[in-house]
C-alpha cells in the first residue's frame, strides 16, 4: 500500500482516480508547452505522431487545449529536389528571421522516408548554427505509410508549435511525388527552390508545381554559377507571367540567392513580409486559412472512410476474389468496384 493511502477508506477513493494522473500530465505538458519549453514541444509532437492506441486520447486532449492558441504564425512551405540546398537555405533564412526577433520552427514532411528509412531532416545536423539558437526548433517528420497520414501529423505539429510561441513555421518537403500539394495546402506561402543548369530547368518543371509557387528562388547563385542563375531567374520570371493570376493578386517573383553566404536572403525575407502585410490587408490571408481548414476537414473524412473500408474483413476477402475475376477478364475493373461498393 502506498504510504499516503494507508488512512484512506474506500469511500474516499475516487473511482476515476486512475485517470487523474493522465489528466494532470496533459495539463502539465500543455503548461510547459505554452512556456516555450522545447522538451515539452518535442514530447507533444511525439505524442501526436504515436500510433499507439493509448496515446490517441492524450494527443487529442493536448491539441484541443492548443487550438485556441494557434493560427498566429506565418507558415512557409519550401520544396525543391534533393541537392538544391534546402537545408542551407532554411538555415540562412532562419537566422535572418531570428535576427528580426522571430521564433522559428522547421518541420519536414517526407512520405518517402518509410521506404528509404531516411529523412530529409536527417540533415538536421547540417543546420549547425540554427540549431544552436534557443529561438529555433527543428523537427524531422515521422516516416509514414501514406502521405495523408504524414500530412495530418505535420498539420497537428504546426498547431503545437504555434501554441508554444513560434511565430514563423517552415514546412519542408522532399520535393517528389504529391508532397508539394500537401505542403501547399497547409501553408500561407509556397516557395519553389531551384538550381540553374542542373537539368532542372523550365522544361523539367511540372506545371502544377509552378502554378502552386508564390515565389521561385534560384539557389547557389555564386562564383561561376552566378551568371547562369541570373539567366534562369529571368526565364522563370517570364514564365510565371504566362500562368493564371493567383487569387491573392500578389506578384509572383523569381529571386536568386546564395544561401551559403546569405546573399539575397534579406530580399526574400522582405518579400515574405510584404506578402503577409498585403494579403492580410486584403483579407485573402484569413480566407485562405479558412479554405485550408475546410479542405482538411473533408480530406480527413475521405481518408477515414477509405481506411475503415479496407480494414473490413469481409471487404478484404471480396476484393481478393474480384481481383482474380478482373485478371481472368471475367469482369471489368469498373463493374467490380460497383459490385463491392453496393455490397458494403
């Protein structure tokens, strides 16, 4: 018997006693989170990322407490192919932001890590200067089997970072597949990082990514590569004029920079500041946030319905039978889909 409980009769024991510690833990973690404690923030994100069933209610309670304190940051999405210098760029921009008295959180969304077992912020160690600052928080994404799952956890991590007082959130994507679309749907400004003369020119750019970009930055514009970077900037600036005008009406611009020596970073920071100021004045900033919230509401419903459907035992067995019929050309894929949906 615990020493403190020796004099307690059973009538004094709260039947919900076993839940009290858990509730207090949520309160304590949230209290430390709001104080800006990095350890508490790390624990909170780990909790949200956890797939253990027992952590789900804990995570939901923490997010519910955090939600009223979220939404006050500027959310920047950054994409670019591996080797474009994302880590160096993010560190240079992060230091610029911290100099401007901002608290910066860097999150990564990397659905490929479940296959490669790597993480684009396994290179967290490359941001040696940024990670030293008590105004910076750097967090790799969890490896996830589905993009939707990773994206959801990243969105929840944004809420936690904002509740912890971070006013500038950078969400980095590996730059392959559909991860760009996910990052675009949870950020205020989407930046496309490019290289000049790397076979990654206008012809190699997916139109969809170009249309999502709010700015294009040609990185590594230094030394012998500076003139090529300037040419690339002019080409991209001409190209964006041919794309549909964005709803925020803010001019999409192409920049050059050398993240390694921080040249051009201040101009990009100023551009982001102007964007935030003008879009808030025109109310587009808040409107886009509202559209994103509704998008994720409907996206979560779709993800949950799909997950629940494929986890039904009878559905799994029927799918296998229908797959064999499709391969034997006994039924079309469309008729097979209709059949199983009508039966479920």
